[in-house]
């Protein structure tokens, strides 16, 4: 495993993270793993094996956007905060998301037909129902990844590269993305397994340790492996995401709520199949001596316990102040409801983070 910690006794790959209780008895259990890593690579805490490898899915989006910004793409196409945020988003396809992505495409002379992400209904149910009521059929712009794909098209336009093949792993822009991600976690690009994401672009597989490390470095100090332009770009991407969290996810969604709760000091991004990654800025993570990344995976891919497990990690690390506790109270545990809306049980975290080595707060 690349950049893996060296524990004296290897933990089990996954442990119980969240249990679903009904009428006082456990009905279901979701296993998974969590890794907490400081920006210098120190493993601070874990539950299960931090070496567990996962497909990053949409948690990779900040790293997929950064090379385009490092090239000056945001300046070339006059992209603002909300446009950069939606380019790193798994958005809900609410009207303000769709309008923003349409504007990005227009700036490059592209149309919805140029998007290679495929179509699916909006993630926000109210929006999907309204479209259905009006007889509107979803197009690729309603795909939660359309902002990312729009930025990839703009990258092709700026570099005069073939936009029809931007989703190929051999495309120069995809190679730039892989290079940046590999250098961020300190490994060779050829050592990162590649797959195909749900939106058809290349997909990356890293350990939870490496995913947490990558997120810590998004908000941490400059890395010697980065160019000055890449360093400035990753700051710009992170700032856009935390400044416009409604663009990164959408109305009522956990990713939007959790970033708002921390006022810019926490960056968060979900990935499909219950992957979640967060980065705590040095000011928030002062007790740990630097920026801290948190990565988790629910083994069965079920998302109903993902948010509960994420809030539990923040709480166990002492990163929740009174404001954040109040904002995320309903995410710390969730009710199980009957069809009539009566509370009949609870979804709650059951894991404890184990601290690793000297320097752990």
C-alpha cells in the first residue's frame, strides 16, 4: 500500500460504524472504516483499517478541478466563486445549479450535447417532481457531475485539445488530473488503480489514509511537489467550495449544512457508495498542529448512516463548537419513522476512534 501507516498490530478492515435500532433492539448494522490524517502524513486516529482501499468517486472532484484552475482557466473564462464551486460539485440540479452550468458551457462555446456525463433525474426530489409535472425530460445538465464536465470541456477549449474525448483516461487533461492527485499524496501516478466513474470519466482508487491525506493537504501548507500555480489553485478551489456550499450539494443536503456550520473552516465532499471526505483547516484543527483530513467509507455502500458517522468523527476529534453542534444536531443521530411519521427507532454511531502515535491530540 502506498504511504500506509505501519501499526504494530493491523486492525480489522472494517468495524461497526452505525447501527439501526427499532423498538429498543438492533435491526441493522453498517460496517466501515475511518482514517484521520494530518497534512504531514501523521495518522492521528482510525476506526477499522486506514489501509482500506476505496474508489474515490465524487470525493475526487476538488482534485479534478485544480489543474484547470492552475492553468488559469477561471481567469480565461471569467469564472466566479459559484461556478468554481459547482465545478467541484455533486449538485442537486436545482434551477440555480443548472443555470450556472449552462453559463459555463456558453462561455466555451459548448452546449448540453457536448457533455459526456449522461442524464439522470435531479437529485433533489422536489425538482425532479416539478420537471415530471411539466413533462420535462432530464438531460446531461441535470447530472450531478455536469459542473465538473463543463470545466473539463473548458480546459480542452483553453488548451486546444479534443473536447470529444475529454472523458478518456488517455486524454491530456485526465493525465494532468492524475498527476496532480498522485503528487498530492506522494505516489507514482502508475500506482493508482483507475476505473470508470458513473459519469464516465476516469476513477481513482486510494486507501482511506491517502484520501484523508489528500484532503488535509487541500487546506494545509504548500507542498513542494506542487507548482506555485497549483498551490494557488487548490486554495481557490477550497475557498469557492466553502464559500458557496449550496453549489457543492444543494438545498437541505448534509454537505451544504456541514460546511455552513463551520463558516469556511471545514471542507466536505461526498462520493457515491457512501464515501465521505472532510478537511479541517489549521485554525479549526489547531490542537493537532496542522490541517487534518478525515475519510470514511460505509462498507455496504448504504448512505443512511454516512452522515451520522461523519458527525461522530468530528465530535470525537473535538472539532464541534457550540454553533456546529446546534447546526448538526439532527445529523448526530437520525430517527427511524413509521409510515405515519411516528418515531420507532434511531440510527446512531457506535464506533470509537483509536488514536495513533505521539503528537495525537
